[in-house]
């Protein structure tokens, strides 16, 4: 069942150590209201309650409330949910959040334009936990928010003079350190899943040295440490395929939804130290490689992944598991969509960078809640009953509102619940995608909750 907003807010924010219990209680109250009316500003969320609204804005403007303390509490709460999972994917990536209002003067550039009217903002590196065996997003386990210094704009060559620890690319190792600190002994269950930006020799060396599990998509066709100076592709792609697998590719701006047939190959190789690296502390690394190549006849750009890992690849089943784990990387992109399109983090108009940063981290777990809602109501759930997500009263109200018929003995599927909740907000699938946008789905859930409140009140008065 999807938790009540107040119960969810307590689970999410109660771990935050803000130095005063009253501040924590205020945060929980704010979080519950923001979760109940996702995408709305503070004034709208509090429904005209002037005292609560003033209290919320005082909290946001309170310099004693550190954003780092809020995110620490949020991430610690997520880490506690990992105990029952046998395998956990730690999926991470970076996005930017940009603003055009007056606060931008306190922020840094997020694009290649330095024009006066260009947006400025923050870069945010987030890590979410996902249980692949139970198809369940557990929560946000790390988030790093920073702003590039405006005076360094256009000075890309400065990167060459910086140490690895001073570069932005160190964010991957820093995130791994934080995740390990929070998860403790459960870190042995964790597999970091990262896109091509994480194909950094130092980062992979760090993961191996600390015996941390990972799957990183290769960005470079690295040289193998042998006498022939061959590359990864020379070795792995000459192997016979271990087998094929089908994967459903969702619709994106640059492609249509389709089912792709993919060949899988695997091999263990030893990667040579790049010539550009300071070799005093680095050594050649032995690593497993999984290559996935689409063989479909589609005219679309074909899927082609080369994955670096230390997961076992002795059998086709193990190789397939590595491929399937990496295919879940899209969840971090969905989180970013939730944060921007659903929660509308870029629509916030706080007047100082410090106030804005506090608001950003408060809204991050609300984006996770929105992601979990759509996950729970996934429209592929034809074989699951809607009662796995809805309680009895929620089902009754939704059925009578949408179907306007007698309650059936056999309850409909999750697919029906997904579409019914979206229809409650006016969705009619005009694009024939079968997918409602974030804001529509959440508006439908919000309207359902209010109808259920009225239904329960009428039952009490009857």
C-alpha cells in the first residue's frame, strides 16, 4: 500500500538532526503537505493556513538549518530499508537544475552560454537504491549539490592542472564513500550502476581496491595490457555470442518504443594504464567485460553496450544478470524527470541560494515518492490485483468514480488502477502511449485521496 503522506514524511525526515526537535517536526509537517500536493508552491500546499505557511517560510530561511543535515537524514532513512534485500543496485548520475530569476546571480553556469540572460543553477549528483529482485525503489542514499564558480567559466584547460580529487569527476568515488559509510555491512549487497561518464581509470581502480561491486558502461575502447596492444573490442567482439535476450526499449525523444533482440558476449581482460595518467599509484586492472549488441532489423539506432564489472560472467545466466542490472540505469533518469516535471524543482522562486538549496533537498525524496507511485501502479501489472496497491476504500471510490458500476467480485488489475487514476485527472491517452505524465498521475492520486476522505466522512455520519 502507498503510505499516508504524514506517515511517509515521518519515515523520510525523522532521521534529520537539525539541533532542535521543533525544527524536525516542522520539516515533517512541510514534507507531508508538499507530498500531498506535489508540484505546488508552499502557499498552495498549506491551503490558506497562514500560520503553517509562515512557519514553512521561516524554516526555509533559517540559516541554522543546514541542507547537508537534511540530506544526511533522508539518506540514512533510505539506508535502513536495505536489510531485507539480497541485492541492491546503487544507481547514480548527475543533472543540473537551472533558474532565471534574481537568485541566479549567486549561482554558477550550467550550460556553455555565458550571456547575461542565460540560466544559472546547481549541478546535482544523486544516488538511488533499487531492489531488482522485488522491482522496488528503496530511496535516495546520497546527493551532492554544488555550483560551478562563475570566474572559472571557459577555462577548461584548468582541469589538466588539477589533481583527481579536485576534479568534478571525483564525484563518483565520493558518492561511493558516502554510500559505503551509510550502508555499512550491507555494502556487500550493493552494485553501483553508472553510465559512461564514470568510465574513469582511477574510479574503477578505487572500486576494485575497496572490493566494491560495480557495473560501468565503457566510454573508451581501452587498450589491453598484452604484447599486441589490442583493444577491448578486438578481444570481446571476436568471441561467439553466449546467447540472445530480448529487452523492451521505452519511448524517448530520439526513438520509438520497441523490443530489441540483443546478443551477449563476455570475457575477462587486463586493461593497461592510460598514458595520460600518473602511474605512480595506479596499476593495470583485470576486469570482466560484457558486450551487448542489438541484432534487430529496426532502422533505429541500435543498442550497443560494453559493460565493465567484477560480477561473475562464467555462465550465460550471470552475463544476462549483468545486462539486466545495467538496463535499470534508466531509473535515475526517471528520478530526474520526477524532480523537474513532477515536483517542479526548477519552478521554485526562493530569493537566496541558501534558501533554494534547502528547498531542493526537501523536494528530492518527494520525487522518489512520485517515482514509487508510478512504479507501484505500473501499467504492466495485468497479472496483479489492484488491491496490492489500493486499500478497499480507495478501490471502491475509484471504481464507482470511473466505472460507475456495481463493485465486482473479482477485482481488476494494477493496469486498470493505473489508467483509472490517470483518467481521474483528465487523461485520455490521446498519444496512444499508454503512459500518463508525472503530473497527471500524481494529480489523479491526489484527487482520489480527497474523494476517499469525503467517502469515509460520509460513512461516519451515516
